[in-house]
C-alpha cells in the first residue's frame, strides 16, 4: 500500500476544526455555549491556550455544563478557561 505521510494541521485548519467541534457537541446547551465562544475567541488565543481548549473539547458535555454554570468546580487545568467561557456567556 502507498500510504501518504500525515500532513501537519495548519493553524487555520485547527481553529476551524475546534470551532466545528465546539458548535456540534452533542448537547444543545453546550453547542450554544461553546459555539459562539469559539467563533469569537479561538483566533485570538495563544498556542498554549488552544492546546488547553482542544483538551477541554474532550471532556464530557454534562461535566462541562456543570463547570460553566458554576454547579461544580472545574478541574484545575481548566479553571481559568472555564471562567473566561462563563464570563463570555454572561456578557
């Protein structure tokens, strides 16, 4: 078989992928929270912030919802990011 080496993801493609994943989470509540946040903020984030956000997208929607709404405390690495998302949705 002739396998092509995987091409690295461009910054633009990465933001587009994460924006799509943010808007199509599986629960409507998180679609409505993360979709607009991603469209407004991802292009302004540093590489380190994007890495953290990408990991956040792997978290369970129900847990994310509890974090964003303040029903439970976010896991340590995500606390600042969750605060930013919460502030964004309360603007």
